[in-house]
């Protein structure tokens, strides 16, 4: 398996206990990806990029062209104040996800030259740009709409006042109260379409009304639909019109089967009693992984103005929960480093290459909302395949019994680390152990670390063929320190 489509109905992770009856001896631990380099893989080094390149965008692996493609946001405030043009969506490509090229595309003219990698806004479009990400659509029949870009925009009305680049903050805030009252039905998620991800055409439809500036657009391969997340409905109206200043950002979701008709935004996850009173859920990128949904939540700890990433998970889109004990999945870097205050993952699923997941993120050295240095760059982190969460036990070992799960293929693969002992599995069908599928017959993992250890039984190396299409429970047992990440039933190994 390679790329961003990580749907696999036979893959079971341990982010929650929905499919776990009990796990005595094991405790759940959120894992952390590793930074591939101490320095960014993409910096603002072009005149039009100014001081900031950010992944208010997406990184996709294109199987057709065998390369990574990145759409990222650049911000040049000096250029914007001089010309009204300085916020762009740019395009880069890479063979390995680490070394990136910024091609000269000749599409958008900036300060008299089109020798740049700017792809949006195209000539003639002057609306603001708060991008939500890019989807390469596998089910689109119209070639001109193969790529879809979601973005937040405030579309003006005839009598709505307009911001200007020279306005100070006080004047801009006063104007926004009048502005949002005028455009309450004209702001939300708009979309642009492209045949190649480079040449874009903006559409005039407001697809997800009254959403917010921070959002994510992704494709759901499990249900073959589109997902958009943003702030809850009316958040910005409450803030700017009612002047309800104490609101906290929460995550809402809208979905569509055809990209035309979208469900109303519905709040799916928000701060609770386990959060600091000032914590905010700034943005969440949802995606399908295995047989469930995972969400990368960009947190904003307003008490410190720092922004790490937490994990969320769901079996159904209406029911999300934070993973573990709210441990950070991707923390900010050390103080003084380029990502020492803000680490926000891009709006797309990870890319799986072999046994490694690649994820790209925006990093900033300064706290959210502070004046001064506004530099932002892009980095990359990696994680072992399926290893978002570990159920871990100590030297005394542990056991885990699953809930009934459907066997979708004969092969059982286990993702685990068991360096000093043995991990065994037995099958429970109804309330009994079928002959030959007990612990003593199990050929499990012995003193190893494998992402896809094939588990069989007996000298004949029996697999789960007798149980395909049926529901069984799996009983895992280990006699020493072990980290259990995932298991999978299927027709072949997952590569």
C-alpha cells in the first residue's frame, strides 16, 4: 500500500476500546512521530513568500505520477500592504517528501513576473484566501474538476464596507462588526476546481455556509464522500456581531456525497472539563485509517498561546473522542527553535510508504497572537505504520480480549514490539476455543519488533480460513514487556 488512501476494513487499531472487551496489564500510550530533520524541509525563500510558508494546505502522494505534491500557503504582508496582493497558494513537488522543488509555472503575475510557483488566486480573482486543503478526487467524472480546493471566503455584498491594507487593528475590528452582519449568508467554504492541481477556476457557490477561516477538506474512501471541518456554525457571527468574546473554538463537520449538497455544520467535538478553561480546538483534519476515522486536532492552549497536535478518533462521524489522556501527538519544538511555539499538521491523511507514515506540518517560533516575528516554515515527521497508539505492558505481561470482529480474510497480521518475551493469540468462536487454535499451538511473535507479523497455528501453519466471513474474538497474551499497536485480517500482507 502506498499513498494517502489508508482505508482497510480488516485493520484494527487500539486508539479506543470500541473493539476491545478488556486489556488487563496493558495501558494506552499515545505515540509520537519523529522529526526527520531538525530544520524545515520548506522555507520562505522566494520574494513572493515573504516571511511565512504554511500548510494551510495539503500534501498528497500521486500514484499516477509517482511523486509527492504540496499545496501550501505563503504570506508576504509587506507586499500585501503595498499592492493588495501577497497571500498565495503555492505548489511544490518531491520524489521523497524531503527535498522539494518549486517549479516556475508562469500562471500568476506577481510584481511584473510570472516566473513563480503560485497557482492561486488565478488572474481575475480578488477574494481573500484562507485555504482548507486540496483533494484529488477519485470518483469525479468531469476531468476539469479532478482536483478540488476548499477555502474560506467572505463574499462582499453591494453595501458591505471593505477592509483596506492600511487599516489599523482597531479600525479593522470596528468594520468587521458591520461587515459580518451584512454578509452572514455570504461567508463560508467556497471551492476552486482544477484538471491538474495547477490551473484553478473559482466557483461562486457557498458550499458550507457560515463556517470559519480555519478548516480542512478531505475525501472519505470508506463511505465515498467528502468531509469538511471548521468552526461551529455561527462562531464568527457570535464573536463579531454579538461581541460574545468568551467563546472557544470547537470543531464542526459537514459532509457531501456529490460535492454539491452538503449537510449543515454540526458540532462534533469541543473542549470539556478535562481541558484547561482556555484551551481551544483550533482545527481538525479528519481521515480514514483502517476501519475507523482519526482526527489530527490542532490545539491552541490560550494560556500559553502554544499549539501542539492531539489525536481524536471516531467510528461514526457524529461521535468523536480524544485519544488516551489527551497526550500530545505532535508537540511543539524546544523553545527558540523554528517550530518552538506552533506545530500544525496539514489537511490530509498521512502518506504511507512501505512501513513508514509521512506527515508534514507548519511550524512557528512565536506564540499565536503575538506581535513581531511571524516566520513560518514546513517540516516533516515520520511514524511507524499503524503506530499512533500502543497498548503497553511491563515485564509481568498482559492480556487482551477483543470484542467480536468479522474476519475479512484468512491471514492474521500483528503489529507489535515484544523484545524479551512471546506474544501469542488464540481464537474464541462463540464461547469456546476451536481445536488447534489455542495458545499452545500459536506461532506468534517471539522476541521481535514487527509491523506485520503473520500469526499461525500448529506445524501446519493454519490461518483463519475456517472463520472467514464469521465473527470471532481474539485473545492476545504476552509474558513480558510488550507494545501492541494493531492487528489485521485480510487476504495478504499489507504492503
